[in-house]
C-alpha cells in the first residue's frame, strides 16, 4: 500500500538535501528516505535533517535507506547527477543518462508505484528517459521543468519595479535551459499585462523583455559560478510541486510532461494541473505567434538531443 506521507530522495547532495529541508520545513512528509552512492553522506544528511524536525511543523522520521525502502513511497524525487555541470544543460545529457541507468534497476525492483519527480538536468530529456525506461503511466513522471525559471523571471521583474514577487503572474515554458520561452503575452502584475505597463507606467518604462528573459535564463549559471551549486530555489520549487500532488490541490504549475499527451513523446514545460495522480490535466495557453514558434523550436531542440541517446 502506498504511503502518501513517505517521500524518497535519490541523490543526497546540495539539491537533494535542500529538497528534503523544504519538505520538512513545510510539513509535507512524515517519513523521508535519502539514497546516495555515498552512504556516509546520506546518513549525515539524514541526521542533520532530523535535527531540524524539532523546529518543523510536523514530527517526521528521516533516515538513509536503499531502493527496497521506496516500494511504498508516495513520491520519489530524482536529484542524482554526475560531476559534469555545463551552462547549456543539454550538454550534461550523456553523463546523466549513465547515472539514470544505475538508478533504474533498483527503482524497478523496489516496486515503486507512486509519482516520480525528476530534477536531474537536462531535466526534460531525463524525465522522458525515465518515463520510457520505467514504463510508468502518463502523468506519473514529472520534470520540475520551468517552475524555477518562472520564479527567476518574476524575481527579475520584481527587482526592477519594486512590485512584490507574489503579485506578478506568468510562466516560462518549453525547455528548462537555453531554449526556454518567457511568455510575455501571459505575464501580468495586478492583473495588468506587463507589456502595457512597460508602455505606460514610469516604474516599468524602459524595461526590455529580451534582456529580462536573458537574465532569468542565465540566473542559474550565475548562482552556480558564484557559490558552486543552486539549492534553495529548486528545493522550494520541488516542495511546491510535491504539495500540489500530495494535497491533491489542483494547483497549476509549469512542469515538464509529454507535450503531445502520449507516452514517450518529447517532454517540455506547459501549465499542468497537479493532483494525487501526478499531472492530471495539461493546458495549452493562447500564445503569441512568435512564442508558439519558439516553443516548437524548443521542443525540436530537445528531440534532437534525445536522438543522441543510444538505443532510444
């Protein structure tokens, strides 16, 4: 029987540990199992996270484990990756596929039948690879996608205008990477389209959408070069996705799914309604023609890299 309050994390490094931290801080699990090829690190991370439970809203058990512990987990998060880190995430594909090939047998043998959230980059292609290799049903494998890229675009707008991040709505779609598509036709502040604000409001005049999009797209690389990893943003992005699934909320987020609605096709971020079964509905917003063209080009780029994987 699936325990929806039990979450497993594969890869207990910077990202995995901060996903765990966010989950515990928000009271989203009663049991957290960490897996890592470095067992000593997994144990240390589990003990450190257990220490914080006394300050968290809910009591939880945190421990290092193995694949056999994941059989009844409601959600498993894949954060494991190789040592390669590139500005263009798609260049990490070969190494990430190698790591996934190490993970897949254990995950299959465990009998895991919950929702798989994939964070490992290049996340769109890796999520597709795991969905195909594991044979999991449509909607049960989710890439974290452009949830974080959307937050970075909002951050850049907030910094320049003084408008609170919570008051800016919009989405970045497509690849979590170089070909991502900031959908300016859909971005609003207080319900007002930002393109109109850029034409009429003194605080917004002079802002260049192209520059904002470039800064948001490159934000992860800037953070990584400055401190060696990204962790806080993705940790909380993952927790938000998990909250949507675990709470059966119907929350809509830009996560990575098969864009044609069938198993095995190219994964890219679109607005998706999340619930207890993972992705329960995919929305196709009415994009401006140039945005639709860029979205299709983003999918084509990822399909091109997909075809470089041996045996797919």
